[in-house]
């Protein structure tokens, strides 16, 4: 149910099935912990805040006003991408812009590109690169749309979106007008994929609601004159866009033709591509705010079928819509089928949908132990990653409430909240251990976007977090590389250059794992395009096979730990 200002309140009655699920999750976690040597497991990994040390001085400007315009509280994203092709992950952070009545910023706020200079840290190269868009920014994604060997950049905005072509010399050119990617309104997450396997990247752009500064509404407690950010229910949805890439840097809007257009549903915030049905092509999942989520099955002929209801991922396990903020897709239980994680509002729960051979998912949220911890939190960015290199995919969740004065409205929730790390204990069960992984993860902030990437190339995955109206956070993983890892960078020749959509299958000891190359994930963000496979104490993975986006399979064989390049048709290089 909705309380004052649009926040949700929890029912006083807890269903029996939920109590039983909680007990099952606790029992499974207890067994896993005991088998690992006891509940008081010492975490060998710490996530250290190295933001300032590495030269990242970005502070998000959300232009907060007394009017409480909806866009102010949504935050902006960011991500890792190697824009200059030197092998180091660079960072792009998306910023807000002035709104009527906002306190002026010290300087005109723009998006910022930081070049990774290795041990010397990061350098702000925004001006020389030409990517300092000053529109009210939301998210970003990067991919090589013209297959020329460098990553191009798409920025989603509250206002006109921007598409930058990478010139290959450290600079970008704004080619929005000529690319066919002219999108206006309230865009959120975006992600590239090659859904028709023609060797050229396509793009999905999710969009939120029809909010404008002109149709802004009063929300909150009118009797007490307490304003609050509106729930999305007070605005109509706006449809997302599917663009087909022509291979030359231009795109065609195929939303209607592909069967993805909807006027009455949506309010989309998160998006991720992945082959959930193992038929060799990229399917699309879209997380929607307080409306059913979408799962579009790729039919292989340029058409998509909406299988949200049939697949079981449109609603919560009790048939309710949820807030649908961030999302990611991966095989956390190593059964050969991709699973989905979705973050939601407080007094809902973060959902974990487990995929099956039938194409129908089941809601494993409580059984897996990820639901209970999330009930009093608002989750945004989320992704699967193996932070301790044990070969099991863990989950990161960036938390922070929507309503900055939430306690004035009688809620027990707080605006600033700590982030989560759910450690995969095996057997499909997670334990939330974020607060034990260092002071940075124990602090309460207003987090929004989040993305994984090994920015220091030391063999473990670091984390970038964006925060609404606050500084960005770069978390260095210290200790994750006590376990070994195989890191693969794939280069397509017949397939798209970044091998987006490629699937790597490998054997770790006695189990088989799958990993896929993805662009946009989480919430408004993008992580590394490298394939990261933790191997624990093992010094190699066996039976490595790459299924390239064009459908061809390449057997690579045994690959030792460390960083490797795989070129389509040539194997290890």
C-alpha cells in the first residue's frame, strides 16, 4: 500500500509462505556457513575508498529545489569503459543540470570523463575528449557501433540524449543528429546488443515517465504542507526505443516493427540483454517502476515476443507489481540457465528469479536469502560479480531512498542507506556481508548507479558507485585476488568488434560456468566488457568455449589464470 508522499508501507500480516521461505533461507545459510568453517567467517576482502587517492573529484549535482521535481531524486549513473584502447578501464560519470529554483553550482555542471593512467590514478580529460554534455544527465552505455576498434558513447538524459562517435585519437564527436538516435523526454538506462547477429550493434533505450517541469505536481502531505518527491503513479509511462544498427554508425527505430512498442505500460529504469533461453540470440529484460517488468524473447527474425507473464518475471511471487529499479542477468547457481536480479522499493523486496530449462523462472528471493535484508531498503544499482574469485557469482546492491524527507512522513526508513554485498555461499544461497567488507560499505549514503570493473588490473573486480547529490565512490577490491582468476577480452571479426552477446563456457574443477559479454547493466550504468572467471586455488580453467554472437563456436581449451585476449577465429593471442 502507499503512504504519504508515495512511499510504501508494509502490511501488518506476514504470509505463512513468506515465514517458511525465511526459515528455509536461514537454515540453508546456516548449513553453508557451518560447512565453510562456522558463522564467524573472516572476510579476506576489503573494499577501500580510493576515490580521492585516485584523482576522482566528481560530485553529482542534482539541483535539489524546494519544489522537489521528480528528476532531482533519481540520480545519475556512470561506468567503466576503455575509451582509448590502452587496456585500462576509464571512468565516465553522468551529471545533473540546473533546475528552476536550484542553488547555482560553483561551475557549470557537466558529465566527466576520467582517463586511467595506471598507478598514477585518473586524469580529467573531459574538455579535450569533448564529452562534457551539460544536459540533465541520467545514464550511459558504450559500444563500438561502427566496428572501427574503439568504443562509442551513448548518454541518456532528462532532455535530448547524446551520442558520441569515438574518433580514435582521444576525442569524440557529437553525431546525435546524423546517427538516427535523436531521443527526447526522460530516458534512463540504455544498453547495446547485436540482437539479429548481423555484426553491428543495436541499442535499446529505456524511458521513464512523462514528467516535465511544466506538469510537475504537488506530492506529500498537503495538510501539513510537507512536499515530497512524487510516486511514479502520478505520471503516465513513456515507451522505450529499440534501434537497429546499420553498421556505419547510423540507426533505425524498429520499436514498432520488432513488437516492443507499448503506450500504456513501462516506466522503465533498468535494462539488460542476455540469452535466457539458450537459443543463441539476445533477449531483453526491462525493469519497470510500479508496473509489470518486461521480458522480451528474441524470436530470431527481427521480432520479439513479450513473455513477461508466461516466464514469471513480470510480478512478485504474490502477483504484485514492484518498483523495478536496477537489474542484471547471469547464472548464479551454475545450472546453465541465466537468472535475473531486480532491485525494488522498501517494504517490497529485491527479487531474484532463477531460470530453468522450460524458460519459466521461479522467484528464489526468500529461499536464496536476498529478500529479507532488503525489506527496509531502496535498491537501485545491482549486478552479479565474483568479488572473492571463488568461482561463485555474488551480488552488489547500491541503496538509497527516493524521498529525502521520508521520516517527516512517518516512515521508519532513512534517506541515506548502506550498500549490500550478498556473498554466494553455494547451493543457491547468499549471505549479506557488505558491512564486513570495510568502512566504505558500512557508511550510509544515497547511492544510485553501480558497476564492476578491474580498474587496476590486479585480477579482482572493483566497484564504481554513483550517488545522488554526493561524490562518486571508487571502491578498490583489496584481497579478492587471493583467489585466482581468468580474465578474457574478446574481439570479434565476423561478429561485432566487442563481441557483445558472446557466451563463454568453462569448467572450474568439477562444475561448468557460463559468462556473457554485456554493455549496459544495473541502473544507468555499465561495467567492464571483459569476462571474469574466478578459479579460487586452481591455476587454470578447462574446456573453454566461446559462442560468438554470430552463432559460431570456437573451442579454446585450457586457459591459465591471468589476462588473455581471444580473437574470433584465432583463439588465444
